C-alpha cells in the first residue's frame, strides 16, 4: 500500500481509515515511540517567528456569513474582543499507515507527511526499510472563537453607589472582601486587623488580637506583631470575633542578624522557598546603633536593611542570609563562605532597601552620616517628608475586573514583594528575589529593559497554544470599539498574545497593526479635547489628570481611565509605546516611589512657589488663608476642604506644616483619587509591581514613551543664554564644554534624562526645540543660565521656564561630573546641595 518515493518535505503517510481529519496551520508535538506495537508519530513543531507564532485565525469577513467546518467557527459580524482557543478534548488520535524508507536503519528517525502535518517517526528495532508501520498522532485541535462581553467596574466602598461607569458592590462580594480582610489583616496588610500593643509595662509585653472570621478552636491564624508574622493557635472554647491576649516569645530567629558573640538560635524562616542557594553575610554593627534599631549596608550591590539583634552592641558582628544573586544555576562554590560587608557612602535622601525579615522592598530615610532616620512622630518637612501610594486590591462584582482602594501613607510604611508571584496560578514564584536583585545591579538602562522584556516574554506571557485574543475595531469608532474589547478581558487574557484587525481593511497583524493601534488609542485618550487629561501648568508636553473629568464624561470617565491603565500596562508588557507623557508624580505612583513637596513644582510651579514663600513670612495669618483650595471646574469655582472642616481652620505659623502637608496630599492624589485608582488598577492588571522595582521614574517614562532621537544642532540653535552667559552666549567656554559633553559623551538615554531634568519630560515637540513651551503656553526656549559656584555647586533646573542654572566650572571634566550627578540624583530625592 502506497509508495516509498521521496518528497522534499518527507514521505507520505496514508490514513488507515476514511474518517475525515481536521486541518490547521498550527502543528502540535507528541513524543515518539519505538519498539513493537503501533508507534506514535512525533509531529514536527514549526519554528515560531518572532514575536509570536503565525496567527491561524482567518481574517474578518463582512460579506455573507459562511461556516468554517475545520475551525468550528462562524464569521465575525461585530467589533470587539474574541478569545481564541484550541480544543482537542473528545477527539480520537489519528491513525496512519506509513512505509519505512529503504535507507532507514532500526532506531533511526525519518519524516513523513500525515495530512497537513510533518511527522517524525523512529524506526522500531525489529523493523527494516520497506516495512509498513501503523502510527498514531494526536488529533488536530478544533479552533474555537468566543465573543467576550464588556465587564463592569465595581465601586470599592461597600454600600456606596458607583459613578463614572462603576456600579455598587453587591452584598456577596462585600462580605467576601470583608472575610478576606479579616483573614489577611495580620499577615502584612499594615495596621488593618493587626495586633495592637497595650501601654508600656514591665515584664513580657502582651498583645490583644481578634480571632478572624472562619477560625474556630484548634485552628491557626497569622497576626502581625511589631512587623513580625506570628502563628497563633485558637484556644478551646474560643470562636471568631472574640479577643485573645497573646505574649510573643523573646526575639530569636526572626531578627535580621545573628550575633557571633553567642551561640546562634535555631534558624526558622517564613520566607517562600527560593531555588537559589543562600549566601551568608557578615557586618559590624556601626557606632550609634543599638538593639532594635536599623541600619543599611550593601550586599552584592543590593541595599539591605538590617535590624540590630538583642544584646548586640556597636562594634560586634552580626550575620544574615540572602538568596545568592543571579538567575539561578551557575557555580555554587563558596556559597557557605561568609562575605564581610562594608557600608555604602550615601547622602541625605530616601532609598529603596530590602528588609531581611520578610524579604520585602521598603523605603528608608538616610541621614548625612548614612544612618537610618526614624520619621515617627516628626512634623511635616518640605525637604524630607515623603509619601507613597498604597493600593489594596479587592474583588469586584465581575471576576475579570477587580477593584481596590488607594491612599497615601508615609514612605517608610510601604513595602512591596521582592519576587513575582503568579497570582492566577496560586502561589507559584515566577521571578525570584535573586533574579530581581541581579537586575538591580545591571549598569545600563538598555540592560534593564532587556531583562524586563525577557521576564514578560518568558515568565509571564501566556503560551500561544493556551489561547490568544483577537480584537476587531472600526477605524471610525476606534476608541469605543477598543474600550469594549479591552474591558471585556480578564487578567489572564491581558497577558496573552493580541492580534488586531481593522474591519473592512485587508492586512495581517505582524506587528505594524498593533503598533498603530497603541499609537492611535493613546493619542485619542490623552487628547485634551476629550476632557480626561490636561497639559500641566509648567509644561505643555506633560499631561495631568483632569480633576473635572466627570463633567466631560459623566457616565464613563472611570472606564476610560481603567482602559488606559490596561493599555499602558499591555504596551509595556509587549514592548510597545504610548503617545502621551505624564507629569513626574504619575510615574512615581506607578512605581510606588515616594512623592515629596518638590513634586508639586512640575504640575504648577507658580502655586508651588506661593506655598514655599509662606515659610519665609513672619506672620502667615496676615494672608487670611484657611485649609481650603479653590477648584475651577470649567469656569465654576468652588472651595474644597483640604482637611475636615478646613474652611473653619485658619492657617497660622503653628499649623503651617500641616497646611503644606494637606496640599501635597490633595494635589498629588486626593484631587484625582478615583481616576488614579482606576488607572493604577488597570496597569497592575497586566504588570506586577515588583517587576518594576529595577527602574526609576525617569527610566519608566523612557520605557513607556520611547527614548527620543534629538537633533543636537536644532537644540543648540534654539537655546537662549542668560545670567553670566548673557554677553558671550554659546561662545562661553562653559557653554562650549556643555554642548561637547551632550553631543560627544551623552547617549540618547542620558540626553533624554537631561531634558527630563530641565523641562520635566523627555518629550520633544514634533516641530523641534523651536516650539518648546513654558507654563504660560508661550514659546520658552531651552535656556542656559550662568551662575557662580557660590550660588550652587551643582546644576539646578527651573522646569517652569525650561532653564538650566549652570555654574561656571573650571574644566570640562568638572562640568561632566557635576551634570551627571545632578541628572541622576533628581530621580532619587537625595540632596546634593
């Protein structure tokens, strides 16, 4: 039966029955088999072209509907998102009869055609060339297409009617969230549901805790005591809702360091198991640090927060363990060696640090001596106080669209995981701390971007064989169709491959259609005419959320922000770009970076200066200012309380710090909290926050919007010179050195950071530097303003005027060094004065 004649792609296999088979351009793979019986054919997999395998889904048809029997699909007739999956369930393996080529020896492999697929077969040991074999191969999957309907937003506050597209949380979901909040309250959710210490007393300290819902006698639950997780067993006769008094054991294995001057206690760890081996580190407790106090050191390039153990004094040594850096594997020799550590040289500012007790990244305040400052009970200080956003996730009415609450908390109270967990698949760790720590040490921006994209592509993206998403949109209804599609997807769908098609147009999405889609939809959402975003007062290129967006889009403005958050996250995930630059503190909120009083400067430098000037007044009461802010809602002005009853509280010299603090919280979050909440929820639907910890906010803007290509000649030709440079302009030696450094020694990334430093954004107007705008919408050319080094030893910026104050340096080397420091420290919050 059949012939053994060869074809270029292999030999022919003949079906052993007349049962019809299905056909697909996607080829599966199964294990081959040798020996007696019916061998299994091994389907040769296709080579997947980057960035994804070829899409087998037929193009959209708008003519008479037809049936695709091979894919069990009908023609699409409406725009939206469709889930495409392959289903092989219920199908029988396919049986083929094939002749072994004459030249094939026992144990060798040969290739045959089986239907539309190439199959690799291993010749059984008892067979010879010319013999016939019956082989089985897996059935070709049936492609199924499911139209998805738009999910609804849920208001995060139970019992509160939604608005802007959000609906009221139903009672069942509210109860489920309350139960989860009680169960997780002591397991790292901050003060919510945690153990509360009583007044200071002699002897062992006791704590009062409440038994969470669902816990009964003999069951265990977790509480948080002074930053440490403890397992508590519910005593007999105790039930949920009752209070217990607990006495924690003396501090032992859970402290960050172990004294070498006494026998180490038995080690216990609540950290999730890491595939990497552990490395022991040793450090000398610095002067001025006593038991219970924290200090920071550098361990393989990673800043680590260590708490001094009990009975340990300055000058004594402590040890602690961390997963060894790297991406796993590699040479593990020396893992048991103890590495001595030294202290980093760091100036005044906030720094992200690894807390050894729970392996979470936290922010700490460093003083000029490199010590950790405890900001507890300190009043607001415009130079040092900082806050970070805190997002608490909650279930929504629709499982595809979770909700959450957003708040500003002191920077030292926030934390983030140091690994990436795949929440949709349980507690699987997909990116370990050691890998993230190694990425932190990568020197260049390009290296960090390559690592980030590899993690998204290799660890987080759903495999093509597990399904993909097709999005059909009409060009004339681009935004509406796109919102309908993206808002119908679950979080797993957001990490699948997306394929786009413009209805009525012929084209295959090999990357160009997707690139065009991201460009067009983000351009439309960021367009000020939509009423969702407005140019910042200091820079027309940097967009800020419109506090009055509800007036422009009363029924669905929150849906637009959730949509944009998902699109921005997906663009970052897929390596696409968005067509809108945001004000600086928006990137900080995405990263969970501290926002400070200085961040008020970019949105509105005039208002920032007016607040700062109040500190220089002898008597603030002369201004007759209260704790309110006058909002301008499309021409209608209304006062907004910055604190409860703010209209009745006069600003005085005594409460001025609280007034400045209230302004920071209002302008950087509370003013647009509903919109910002949805934007961040959408972003985190795609990107896990811990994966972003390797970037600073300047790098995030470059990653999302692209590194601009700058015409240095155009930049130079459209630069003004003032101050000490007024007379000689570009011929001043300092200015010549400046342009030599920018042109010859800065790469595109560093030039973009320089532009961010001076103008507040890396965006360059499409018509070049000649139309660079200032805060009053008028042309404000890039300006080099000469100053004496006595005024400032480092360059400083005035984003309102696109001006760089440049000291007159003695050499080009000095200029290069100080300019680079100024650019980089602007992303850290460190004081360089």
